[in-house]
């Protein structure tokens, strides 16, 4: 009900489609989520969360090239935002490219359990 031609972005400058995209992703409807995130990108092309979640929708749809592109853009726009870097590391780990995964992990600003798990996985599997 919130959508209208005059109201597409909430008071904090987050596109409404970002919220519906996340809801659709949580329901496993990745094509619909991707469509929502693409619409959100039209309203906020430099929003790090929109870019990161759009990238994730591409990853869930097995389009890793576009996923990497949007994760990298989110990381470029907001260098202290670690989510896209962790997501890139995960993609590279899945590909077996541990060197690239480690490079992205090295750029992370904040320690996290996920970062530690990825580092341990790389250490155990790159021997």
C-alpha cells in the first residue's frame, strides 16, 4: 500500500522495492527479489545495501559474474561496508579461488565469525 507514483523511497532514502526484494528473497522467490532490487537500483543507484542485495539475488540465480560486479561496486562505494567483501570471498571460495577469497577477506575492516570461518576454511583447503 505504500507504493505510489510520488512515494518510492522511505524517509531514510531507502527504496521501497528494497524491502519487498528482501521479503521475496526470504521467501525463496529469487527472480522476484532480483526484479525488486533492479527497481530499487533505479531509485538509489549508489545505495550500498541495494547493490549488495542485488548482487546476492544474482548469486542465488547462479549469475556469479553479475553478482561479483555489484558486490565490487558496493565495496567501492562504501569501503568500510564488509558484507559485499564477505560475499565475494564466499563466491571465490565456492569457485576454489582461495587467493582471491583471501584478498577480499584482507580488505575487511571488522572481525566477524564469518570472516574467521572463511579464513579457517581457506587454510584447511588450500594445502
